[in-house]
C-alpha cells in the first residue's frame, strides 16, 4: 500500500527486530491515518525537493515492538506520528540537508538532531500531529551517563 507517491506502508513498518521476534507491526486505522499525514506533510515534500530516495530507519512501532527495543512509552512512533529519516541509507542526501529543509520549510511537531557530529546528525527524527497541534519544537539528542537526553536547539 502506498502512503504517498514515494512511500509505502511496508517501508514505515519494516523492522528487523519485529521480524526476528515474530512481532506483527501493523498499524490500526487511526495509526494508519497518522502515517498518511506524516507521509504527505513531511516525507513527500522532502522527497520531491531532493528528488532522491530518502531512507527511513524507524517508522511505526506498535506497543510490543516499542517495548522490545526499549522505546519511550510516550514515543510518537507508536502513534504513527514520527519517522526517523536517514539520507545515509541510500547515500543520496546528507542528514544536515534533511534537517535544515524541514526546519525552514515544513510544519512539524518535533524535529530532533539525533547524535552525530556538529556538522551532520546520524539521523533526523521528525514528527507531525496536525496543523493545529504541531509544537514546532527543535531538539538535539545526546548521551548523558549512558542515557539519551535532549537539549533545546539553538
């Protein structure tokens, strides 16, 4: 099933952990609607602008999968509202370019510079709720005593 012209449901639900553990990572109706929204409002505009494939390292994660990977209980991935984008998967687009394009051109709920260096994140986390509820929050992830912590961008 296509969510947009260049993004399929299989791409946003694919998980090696789910496959290895036999977890069916299938969104319900509301989660599917959220995936369509983020695909239309975030992914497809990125894909159209850069005109190259953009990898998704993590998309939808149901409760069982999220628990298995140690994800946050409040993760927007579990609602179908978040994608982790990684230009390195296909080697076509630097993550800094993805981050900057979203930051300056798209409406989003949360945008996170995930680790990496000062010049390029390892990947970009982005979420989308709705035009009315998006916070436009920008964060940077880092490790603090072995745990992920966040600071406000800027």
